[in-house]
């Protein structure tokens, strides 16, 4: 009777039935290349009136050798089902589960139109406006987040899509306004006059995301960011009960990958106004100065949604779009916050 001795290359050697949950590994590829970025831009600046300056620019970049994750030990799709064996028996490296390797084979592209307008202080008013219309594309936006693992390790170009952090439109507006003199009454002037208003407004498009299935349909040894087939219009009512069309997805055939592209859906954007009113008081015959501030964050209490259920419950034959809060908004950013502060300078 011959007994196989387990070894590091195959710790399951001598075991008739490979473990249902073998150990996983984290690896670093060899060689590692230095990430490289090429950037370019072209801009025009023009003074409008005496106090206004406008900038218009095109900004772009291309990056290569970016780090991302690859599972080196994913089973060939559908092979375990075809051979009627445990999926761990057909992994490239026997005896191990997922081997997530950090590699430098990623790349990205970024293109943007950037517009800004700035008004210098005049008649008590100054403001700045910055708008960006852009698109960032890559095959993975993280080298540690397993949600960026490509499902099909033999074709990472299937993962090419909008970056996780991509926002199509970003508009920021900031303003400071010194209120004019409101009274000439000497006893009221120190309290009524000298107030200033400031505000920051932010309007951003939502970030991209995609739908992932809850089970290993392709038979590669893990869900590994497997996406379903798209069978209809994914655009939904964008309500808290259903942000996207939950009925637009179907289960791919066993042993195959779905046709849904990475990050092909868009989440909620940001619509936020922060306001502040403040005044600086000076003590007579003293160097002591103090400032009173009243600030409101999300002043109009506009709801900004964040987390959406994206896990599609998947069985051996179908999907259940009504389970697991699928397409439901489950979290929001902070509601209105009001705070008062006093700052002293001496």
C-alpha cells in the first residue's frame, strides 16, 4: 500500500475527495512592474470683466502596469459539472482554493472637460465655480478589494468599464457674501452690521456599480464577481423601493458567464448645500477678537442615497429578484446637521 505524502504544491495529495473548503492564498506576481502614468492637458484662460476669470481645459491621462487582483486558481468554467466532480478537483493548483495574486497588468484611461469661473471680491461678493465632465475607464479599480476580481480570468478585457470612482458630472460652487450695512444706529451697529454669508454647493453624478449573482453559476470555485445576463432595460424608477429594474436580469446557463458589463449601472448622485452665517467681533481697546458662526450642513435636508442591494439571489435554475433587498436603497448620507461655534483670537 502506497501512501502519498502531502506537500506544499499539493497539500491534498493522498486525499481521495478534495476538501470542500481548501485554504486560500494571497500572492504577489513576479515580476512586478512600476505603475506608469502619462498625463496631458490643454487649457484656455480668459478674463471676463474686471473681476471674473474663466478657465476651460481638457485634461487626460493613461496609466499602465496598474496593480489589480487575479485569481490564479479558478477552475475552468463548466469543467467540474462536465466531469461530475468537485470543483476543487479541477483547479490548476490542486489542494488550494482561491490564490489571489496582486499583478501589475492593469491599465486605465481618463478624459475630462474642466471649466472653472472665479470672481474676485467686489462689492462684498466673491464666488468660485468648478465643473468637470469626465470619464475614467479601467479593468479594476483596486488591488485589494475582492469585488474587483475578474470572473473570467482568461479574458480580463470583459472587465473593462467605468472605474468604481467615476462620476460623469461634478459641479462645486462656493460663495462668500459680506452683507451691506443694515443700520446706522450706533447702539445696534456692533450687533447688526458686519455679518457674512458663505455657502458650498455640490452636485455629483452617481458612481457606477453592477449586479452580482449569489452563487457560482460558471463553476469556477467562487462567485468571484459573476454577473447575470441582461434581458431588458435596466433603467428603473430610481425610488428607494426600486432603484433599477430588478426584472431585467436572468441566470446564465450553467458553466458560462453572464453578458452584463462591469459597472454598467449608476447609483444615486449627490445634491448638497452647506450654509454658514458668521460675524467677527472686536473688543474695544483690546486685541481680543472673537467670531460667532452658525453652520448648516445639508441645509435643505435633501436626501442623498448610498447603499443599494446588488446581490441577485441565484438558484440552480433561476434567479429571485425579490429577495435580499435586491435593487432597494438601504442607506443614506447624513441628514441636516446644525452647529454653532465661537472662535477667539488673541
